[in-house]
C-alpha cells in the first residue's frame, strides 16, 4: 500500500485565526443544499508531495479571477519551496507553515517562477531567488483553520471562493497518507473537492462526507489596489492597472497613483528596476 504523505497532520494551534475574521458570526445565512463556486481553474497535476501547495495556488487563482476576471496560473513551486530553516524540509507540508508563509511572503505568477520540483531541492531553488521575487508577490491577509463544515459553507457562499480541505487518500483511493485538495462546494454534508492528480486522473473530483475531512483551511485574499485618483476614463487606466497587477507600479501609501504628476529620478529608477526584474524572471522561466 502506497503512502503519499502530501499533507502532514498537526495539532490545533491556538494562533490560528477564528472564523470571525472572515464574517460576522451573528449574521443570518440561508445556505442552499448544494453549491459550487462560479469558477474553478483547470485540473492540474501535482508533483511529489506538493498537494498543499497545489491547492493553495488554485485558491489564489480563483481569488485573482474573482477580482480581475482573468485566469492566471500561480506558482506551486514557490509555495512549496518557501520554508523557513526551522520548518520541515522534506516532502509534504504542514498546513500552518504553508498558510503562514503564504500570508507572510505571498506567491507569484507561474510565469515568474514555476519549478514544481520535490523537496528539499525546490526549497534551495526558491531561497536563491526569493528576495528578488518578493516585490511581485500577492499576499493573502490571513488564514483560518476550522473543523466546522457549517463555517466553511458560509465562507464559500459569502465570498464564492474555495478553501483547502485535508483528508486521507484511503477514503477515496487505494493507498494511504494525508492529502490536500481545494473544496469548491458541497452536497448536503458531502464535501466536493477538485483533486490535484491531473486531467487524466481516475478521480478528478472527490466527494466525501464531512466526517472524512480532518481540517479546513480558509485563505482570506488580498485586495487589488484601486487608486482613488485614477478614473476609469483616464487614457492610461488599463496600462496603469496592468503595471499594478504585475507589481511594477504600486502607487503611494495613501492609495493614490498621481497619474498626471511628474516622476522623480528616484521613482523612475524603482520602476525600471522592478520592470527589469520582471523581464528577467519571465525570460528565465522560458529557458
């Protein structure tokens, strides 16, 4: 019997955020018996034990699509390899470290870094370029860990976003070991998840009763900046939006962009450096 060990079990951590960080617990929710999120990314095939990273990347892709209306692949490799020296360095990931590092450092588009190798080599590859890539990351605000399907249903229904669910492979396939998947909906007390074994997998969609789920991990997404002084009628609106999404032009701390102001030499140097870094990593990825 094979042991997959992509998701590593851990005890409940009191530092995990409560569900109140996502919505008002006193609010009334009328939940449907069945539900699916309005968007799901294409089926992807994980490498080695990176099912946690694959699930988190898929969640970010949906969050980005919901805000922008465009599908962009996020980097599974960057999430999988981004670990502190004191954290587990082998195959598989713990939910708290994976989600915590994601909220602290973020993730980048797959066009900038997509090397879904196995651990520990992928860790070394990420550490070699991490500082250069950090200016281009998308950082979720925080994560929530829960065992309550009712809480998860309310989050998915309110935000139309998937969450990460952990189970054991033996509940839906031969073998054993922890496995993470993105949950996109439910049918009553059954959890509906997208598996990360590829388009040709015999189990692309996994439906399990809630009793077979060990943990749910909710990712609260970032907010795409909307500059208060940049009107949609401005002649450069689309170009500025693209630069902001690519993390080349981030605007000012007061959430303005000053689109018609003169640029200082220092600001020009910062933009030029970010654009050159972006071009470098995209060229490296294409090699």
